[in-house]
């Protein structure tokens, strides 16, 4: 038998084994995430769906469940978790956004013996509390802290965090971290609390930021909890006539944020790499359900990373390549 023939035979055997395995092993994974038009969550969803290509090849599936809005975030997300259980999920991925509302539903997941990965919000503490296999994502407090520390080290030490989702644990952690990052470098921090209906409402956020800055002229730094809110914060600063004197950092990024960083109208963005969150969480559960494979490091961190003028060009190239 020639070398080519042996290789062909080996490949054919591998394909046959894979096909047999795919007929037996199948993981139907349900992923709880953000609303369909949220730019950050669209990247998380793509990561989950890309990992789902492998699950589908093995006969499984990935189903995305997200709320239509964030007005009643905790109870709505808890209902989605229960929906996943009722629909026969083999494994579930979810963020622990509002623990008091969502934890009973997550407990129902683990009580039913369904493998669970917490991602995006809650950290390893939530994974431990809920009996989840892993936590995948950034640590929200550290993400906010990185933003506050960055701005304070640049000399901007009187900051305000714009919170458009009050009560959501991850958002509160962003703001607490930002304020503590400022304080650690000799600054002071506060939180501008807005109603949840303001999230994603660029006009409402910009007007609130403008009014807050005019009322508090000593503020020289602001932090926003998402890319849409960051763009609106930059707009509010412009409307208040504070461009150049109030410096901005925010969670996540989009094309306009990268352009703002490159142009100098935004100092930095904190990247928690949402694509990786969806991809890793689904991959971990798919491998576990099918093969019993586990990840010894239960906290799988995807951030925080700082995007600023020093590396924005590299990030832009990553976006063009479809990797960011």
C-alpha cells in the first residue's frame, strides 16, 4: 500500500469515526444574552454561533435567547433561563446580571443536573454560588477600575460614571470599579444614575450628561457602560461645550468609538472581548457534554484590555479582519 493510499485510508477512517460520533453525541446548548439590536451582544452572539458550527457538525445546536428590551431585565432573563430548561437544554450559558431575580432560575438549572457556564457578568463568585462549571468573561469591577485608573493617571481625577441600567450587578460593578480606580490615584468618583429606559437612547443620555456637566463644572472625566452610551456621552460633552476638558473612557467599542479614539475625542475603551465570551462558553459546554472534557482554570478571563491611541490602529485592522 502506497503512502498516499495509507493516508487516504486513515482519513476515511477518521471521517467515519467522526460521523458515527456525531450521530451519538449531540449537545443542545441554550445561550442567554442581550437584546437583538445591542451592538455588544451581537458580537457575543456571533462568537456563540461560530462555536455552534462545531456543535451542529456533531448533531447538536445552539439557541440564542435574549430579551426584547432591558426595562425588566432580571425577571425577563430569569424567564428565559426557565424557558431553556423547559425546552430540554443539554447545557445553558447565562450572565448573572441581576442575582436576586435570576439566581433561583440558575439554581433550577443546576438542580436539574444541567451543566451551566456563567459568562459576561457575575464572575467566579457567581459561578461558585450557583454551582456552575466555569465563569467566562471579564471581571466587571476590574474593567471599570481599569478605566478610572487610566484617566486618573492621565491627570483627570474628578469623574462620573453614567449608569443607564441601575440595579444590574455588572453595571453597578463597572461604576464601583471606575470610582475606585480614580480614588486609588488620588481622584474622586461619583455615579450619574439614569432610568433603565435611557439605555440605548442616545438623546436621553446626551441630554442628561450635558445637564450634569453644566451643574457640576469640576468634572473632568466620564465613564460609560456600553458603546452606545459612550457615543452619547461624547455627544453630551460636546453639547455642554466641554470637549477637550472632559475626558471619556467606556466599556466596549464600535467603529465610531475607534474613530473617536483615533481623533482624540475619546481617551480609551475597555474591551472585554465579547466574541470570545460567546465562543469559549459554548465550546466549553459542547466539549463537556460530548466528551466529558473540563477546563481546570474555572475563571476564563477575556479582559479587561485597554484600547487607546497607542493601539487603536491595530484594533482597527483586527476589526477589518473580522476578529474584533
